[in-house]
C-alpha cells in the first residue's frame, strides 16, 4: 500500500469513531465522540441530527490531534438506515433522525403487504421498518412535507462538502434501489408514496465527492460506504469467501455473493456490498437487532456495571442454570422479520443469579448468529470455514467462546475492533489513488485471537434446540398478525442446521416462522 495517511470516520448508533490510518504504520491516532439516541415507548428510537454531525467533527479532530500529522483524504461510514428530513438550502434538519432500530413505520409496512413480494424482488429487501423507505414515508405522512428526506449520510456529506449524494451500498439499504439497474426505482417510490421526491445522486463508494474544511485544512472526501459493508470490505479483501460478523449495537453478519444480484430464499437480505470503479459486488446480510443494546439494558437494570463485566460476572456461573434469554428487545430481524415479537427471559428460579443472566444473554446472541450463518451456508451452497468477528463486544472472551461453541466453527477476532473504520479508510484511499488495487488497500488479515469450539456438536445442537423452542413459543404467543410474506424467514432445506452439518436439528426442528423453532 502507498500514499499518505487518511482520516476514516465511522458514524455509528451510539458514537462516532475516527482513525488516522497510515498504509505503512497502521493506526496513528484515534478519536471518539458519544451519540445519545433516545429510546422511547412504542419502539421509537430517535436522535438529534446535530449530535451526529457534531460527533463526526469532534471525533475526526480528536483523531488528527492524537496522530499529530496531516492526512490526504477523508472516508465516511454511516449507519445505513437512519433517516431525517432537512433543508437542502440551509442544511438545517427539519426532523429528528429516526434511527434504524425505530419501529414507528410498522403500520406503513402492514399497508404494503399486497406489494411485499414485488418490492422484495425489485430491491432485495423485505418490507420492514428497519430499512429507510418506510421511515422516509412516515416522515412525509406525519412530520413534514418540506425539504428532502434521506438517509443520514446524505445530510452529513452535504454539511461537510455541499454535495447531495449517497453511495451505492447505502442506497441499497433504503428499499428504493432497483437491485438490477442500481438506480432509484419509480415503482418502489410509488408504493411508498414517495413519488416526486428529490433524491441524492448515487455514486461509487470510491468517488471523490467534494472538499471539507470541518477538520481544519481542506481535505477531499473520497470514500463513502455503509458501516457493515465497510467492515466486510476490511475483513474479506484477502478472501472473498469469508463471512464476518460485527458485534456492536446489533450484530450484523455479511458474506459476499459475487458480481450478480442475489435474491435470497432464506429470509436474509441480498444487497449491494459496494461499487468500486464501476464494478459491483453483492452480499448476503443478516441482522440481530439488540446486542450491545441488550448489554446496555442489563446495565440499566443494575445486573452488570457495563460490557466490561460480561466475562467476570459470567465466570461466576458454570452455565446458564436453565435460564433462556431471547434478546429480541427490538423484535426479531433476519431470517424471521418479526418486529412484533418481544424478548423473553425464562427458566428463572430462586437460585438464579446474575452470572446465569449474563451467560444466557451471550447464548441468546450467539444462537441467533448461528442461524444467520447457517442461512448463509444454505444460500451459498457451502459453509464458511470460520467466522471473522469485529466490533466492541469481541473484547468479551465469554461471548466469543460461546459463539464458537454454538457455531461449531472457529471464531477469528479481528486485530482491531474498528473494522468499519479500516474499511472506509481503505475505500477513501482507493478514491484517492486510481492505480491501487482493492485487495491491496486493506492490511492482510491477522486475527488477534482464535476461539475454537470446546463442546461437542451434540451439546451445541441441544442448546440451540432449546433456544429455538423459546423463539417458537414467543412467535406463537405473539400470534399470526405481522407474519412475513410466504418464504420470508423460512430458510431453505438445511438452513436450520449447524454450518457444515449434514443433518437437521434434533427433533426435526425447522426454521419456519410458525413452526417448531421460530
């Protein structure tokens, strides 16, 4: 790799992280700034957009000060599905930003049931409040008809440079992008009631879009990418077959599928990974909505003091003590798509203590990632040989070991938890140096730790079967209302088995939303 240092900014749900990255010396400086979303009754999650922008500037300036050196370009990663309305003349926000976890657009999604299959085929995405289009439609119905309504990246880029753009991968998170043409879909816009909207220009992820002075001297903004795809780029540059999972506010498992659009049959999302120099890469995407946010929930209840106590408190119990925790605190995402389902904590007794609760949470998170990995294996026709992991919660050895045990595959933890920043920094470097090959823009993969399974496949399957039975009970109690369309959340044959397993789970458990496991 050649060239000078770049500033890579990862604007996330609960904070912004910025790194100064040198192609020869690695991370030269870092900075962080908090973001405080408001979690309101009824599944509402919102944040002041000014806080997002201020966090970008503060984190970026802190990283530059820490590095003590200049940079040659900036890359910006974004949350993907967070939206707001804003004035394109003044740049002032007209609404709060509706965060990707926000569920207020559920009613709009219900209205679109007759068009679900058409929209899923057209855009690759299910009709779900998680994605941007339903929230954009909600803003237009209930908040304001003024200005433009976009994902948060377009507003941030406009504030930084004056440009009105979004990258191809972020556009693919809206539910408004035609998966075949990679252009805004008039059909999807019509179904969502967004006809006539002024939408940002869609650009390649490595397109120089303008110059910013927000961090001091003028700097070109040369890299834009949605956060999870940025992490995938960082972790699969040397191996296109690799699967990665980021353990942050939620958990997000992504794996590449090649240059052609991939329509899924398992309830996963088939979407754009990135478009670089006009060449498109697609990927599979599966989500667990509440991971670090579930840890925060336990913290708010006083069970633990924070994520740093997961291992020490979990070590006070040898197992879950019969406790099962389905951390669906914001609903179930892929492959179920049951936003109406609430979390559950069962199997409590007078002997239950906080160590059991922590272990049950780790098991509940890991079990959902197993199902996502199995669905990826079924979609691609072969299981991954390992799972590459990044994000703040990879610091928990308990969670990572639980993941390896239930997955029955090695879990390779990234040498830096900040894979998103590394990925968007690499994309910024590509935008600055047209002669640099994408596979050479990212350092070689060298995990900081590898967790091997310590339990038998039979024990893993038994523990997963118990967890899936809890999910099935939740779905049954919730009732049939809000069920996904035919096929959504119903993995194909074998998707309910452990990755690499030849048979299904004990007892004939299946993965259908109304069946024995979901």
